[in-house]
């Protein structure tokens, strides 16, 4: 198709979109649909495009080999070598469904890459990559990513995270993995997992592991039904087990081999046990004293009886 025909197709798409009386806000409809060939069926409200497609929604840009846009439902479907970019997220896939800028559903060899700009916490920035066969993305909901059939989340700075089902809120650095959840952090020499892992990276710097939970750092291992793993800035791992499965793990440990300080509740319990032991010792002492007194009384009674018997004999 000649350049002139491409321009005509782009103009035609712009005119048909602008002429439709959309009730939705501007960002809910494409500001431009550009392609080698475009057809518009007014009866169905469908816009079909093929060849060198470019669709613009505000800050969103999407390209592909074929596309269908529904004027009534505001849905866009792209097929073949799809690339979609919005703000700091770039996604590639075989097929994409989008509703305005608020929702994207990607299928087939999905790779989503977020480029995180440097800040005070991450002076060098970060690159986060999500790979799966299906990913749902909600940019306006704290950049919510849903990977319902499992996949891989990888941070160039922190490591990898896998699970049978995953979701995350990128603005909060909060990720949840359910089913065979597995966290690996080479910078911290850390590996951890469980039936579910909740990772909080933005402020708390911790991971809550539940269900057959475990964590390994260097040669140190900790297990329990529920563990809270604190990821300190110095790389040392601290874990607090709850309802442990093995006797050795009954309180908080640092993985440098030193037991953590006892809490106020632990100290209170120790003081109570000590007081109970002291009370028991006092009761035992009182009991022995009473027994000795009874024994002395019995001896006195026995001596008196002997004395009386002697008086009788002399008489």
C-alpha cells in the first residue's frame, strides 16, 4: 500500500472515531488508529485494521499485525507480534485484549518488563520482568499484575519469584504467590518457600511464608508452619517461626547463630515459672518441718509411756 493510502486510512479511522458520539471519557477510546487497511462497519460498530497497526489510548501505544476495535464496548483486540507500552511498562505477546487504558489481558509468550527509575532506596533503579502464558494488567490499580496460571517474576536487583498463581502491586512492591511458592535472592544468599508467600519490599522488607514454610541462608535452615522472614539492608536474614514443626525451632533466631533477645512476654513467663518453683520449694520445706515436729512428738509420747509403765512395775 502506498504512503498516500496509509495516510487516507489513518484519516478515515480518525474521522470515524471522532464522529461517533462516545459517552465515555477521552482516555477510554482510541485517539488514533493507524494501519495499512481499515474497514468500519457502522451496523456492528466494529473497526477492522490490518498491517502496521498503531493504536493510541492517551499514554498507551499498541502495535500488531491485525486489530479489531468495538466502538460500543470500547474493546480492542490485537493479534500477532503485539507490543503494548504504557508509562514504564512494556509488554509483548501473541494476542492482546484491552479496554481503554484501565485493563489489558495478554496471551501467548507474554513478557512484561517494568523499568524502575533510580530513587533513594534504589539508587541504580531496577528492571522487573514477568513471564507467563497469560497476564492480566490493571495499570490504574497500583499497577496490579495477575498471573493466574503461574509464571516467573524477576527483579534484576532482588532475584526471582515463582508460584502456581501469582499477583503483585508494582507501586507497592507487594507480591503474592500461591501454590509451590519459591523465592530466590542471590544478593542475600537466600532461598525460601511455602504453600504461600507474601513479599513486601517497598517499606517492610519482609516475606511472610505459610504452609510447610522454609528458609535457607548460607548453611542455616529454619522451618515452620508460618515464618516471617525479615530482609535486612545488610543482607542478614532474620526469621520468626510461628507454630514450628520441629522442636529445635521454638523462638526467633538470627542466621548468624545468635538467639534473639527474649521478648517482654518471654521474660514475664520466666519470672512466673521461677516464682512457682520458689513457692514449691517453700511448700516442700514447710512439709519437712511439719514431719520433723510430728516425729519429735511421737518420740516424747513413747518416752512418757515407758516412764508410766516403769512406775507401775515399782508399785
